[in-house]
C-alpha cells in the first residue's frame, strides 16, 4: 500500500518511553506513607503525576479497597450523581488496516462491508431520536472513502435530522487520525469530541497487532493526532487504550502520561478517557491473550484513573456486562452508552439479536435505553443528555477553568434535570417516568432557594406543559 505523505504537529514528540514506564512497574516495596499521601492529594482534586499513579498501582490487595473508597469519594465530589448517556452510530466498516483484534480488519472475509447512505443515516438517527438520545458518537473505519469531508458532511446531516421533539445536539467522532486541515474541516461541522484510541502504548505490542504495511502501523502519527487536533482548534478530545493487548498497568500509566502531556503542552487534558477490554469479534479476531484483564483488575483500573485525572470523564461502554457497569458508576465512570447497536444499520434493521458479521466486536450489555434509564434512576443517579457546555463554548481550556474549581456543578445539575425531564415527558415508559419524576422532585429540593431554583422550576414546568425544549444555562 502506498503510504500518504503525513505532516506531524509542530510540537510532535514521542513522549511514551517504554523503559521508564517499565521501571516504574518494577516490583518494589510500597511506602505506605507515600501511598496515603498520594490518595490524599487525589482527594484534594489534584491531578497525579505518572510516578504517583504508579504508587497506587503497587497497592496490596488490602490497600486496593482504600483506592476504591477514595475513588468513590472523589467521584461524588466532582461529578455528584450525574451520569451522561450517549449512543454509538456506525457509518462505515470498510478498512485498510488489519488489526489482529478487530472484526473490521481488511483480511476478515466474514465481515459484511457497508457504508450507510444519507438516507440510511437519517433512518438511524431518527430511530435514536425516537429512543430519546441527544448525544451520539459516529464511528468510521480507516479508509479513503471516509475522509474529513465525508465525516464533516455526515455530522452536518445528522444535526439536520428531526423526529417530533427529537434532535441530536452533540455529535462526537471516533475515526482515523486526520491531518491539521482535516481536523479543521470537521471542527467547522460542529463536532463535539474527537476520539482516537492509541490501542496500546507499548511500542513493540503496537507494531505486532498493527501489521507492517498498514496505515495504523505508524505509532507516532497516531500518538500525535491530538496535537494536530489542538493545532486545528479542536480542543475537545478523547483518548483510550484497548485493555488486554499488553500489561494493563503499563496502559494505565500510558493514559496518565498522555493526559499529562496534553495538559502541559496545550493547557488542556483530554475530555474523556476510555478503557475497553478485548471482546469477541467475527473472523477469529484475537481474543485470547496473556494480558487479559479480569473484572477486579478492571475496577481497580477505573479507580486509579479516577484518582489520577479528577476532571476527566471516564467512559465505560456496553462492551461490558450490565452488572459490572452498574458497580463501576459509583467509583469512577461518568459516561456510558445505552441502547447501543454496533452493526451498520443496527437501530432499524436487525431486531434484538446481535449480528457478529456486521459488528466490530460483541456487546456485553444490550438492554434498551429505557431499562438503563430506569436502573440509573432507581439507584439514585441523574441521567443527563446535557450538551450546553459545548454549545456555549465551555470546552477545552474554558471547560477546565469552570470545572476545576467545581463551579461546573452550577450548570450541570440544572441542565441534567431539564434534559431528564425531556426524556420523561417524551419517551419514558410509565414505570421509568414515575421513578424519574420522583427523583427530579428530590433533586429540586436540594437546590437552594433563589433565582436559579425559580428558573429551574419554570423550565421544568414549561417542558411538562408545552413544546418548549432545549432549555439550558
């Protein structure tokens, strides 16, 4: 394959030094005083250094509970009881890469290849809107057919789709790394977060699972992607690693290193971090690995990341089983997808059964949105479809200026409640509506008397009694 000419960012550097990370992971006695000091720093809502994150990773089985308890407390301090919801929308699965773990890899003859037409996209978006979704992430394979212009036009088309009160207010992207001009083009389309996973931060493993001669084999091009995004003015980015390709502890430190680098270089860390585990995929994709991450270790990963990057959203997708997702919400996770389908056309064409030959991977939680909403409400969470910060310019460094002192809760609680009320009025089942109205009343009672509460009460009433929607501060 002819590799295109690629121009890296002005500040490009390979800031992942495998030997230094491995040294931090070398077995050594744990200084209990330092361990407790690191936990205290995190509870003070200060981001941890890579060295300090490594101290947490050395916790004994007995001390792991202290990490989980601290993460639970920090999550409550920073995010309260809000959980942001979204859904994925796969647009095309043609791909020039041959990643060993992926159902979309080019050598997989079992995969049914497809790119959604504009009409197909409209049908999928209407189906998502009719469920109640307001936020989606669109997913593309890496292929010449999915360049920046195609991504941008898809986003613009999605924003135009309406179904009754339904509309998509935020479109995030998961696609191949772009050059600076490509990032500028998608920014013009009004994207939310641009999400790119490094997959693994370990250089030798990266080369092994992304074969030579494929575009994805270029470690530095992928690592530098967020730098090019920032150069293009895209200040809302998401990073991630695929757990199970290499030592999970290495990947945790890789993610923390990446987050700190972006904060240091651009004044703004990633908006989200994802940590999916390997899942079965069609065509005998790699699943068995000596680096498999069990549930207990995944929960510990989430807790360590929560303490290391207090103001970064942590995403746990429907790859994972329902019970694990439910548990992880308490000590770290702030965003989940719900009612998800990962087939091309999956929201309208295939019923309830998963279609492995049309999926990138197998899902672990296939419950409908309303069931997940009801569980969240029953557990005392406020499900949120809020997109106000992004549309009012509270993104990137501006978002951090609001969020780091904790002021963001002033905006998030009212906006979460109004978007929840929209769902309850327009889409919820009777059982979910009853649980939701009870929780809204409870949350409203916690808002201090004053102008903010009176405005919120007026907006909640307007949503219930009129066609007024999309009311936010």
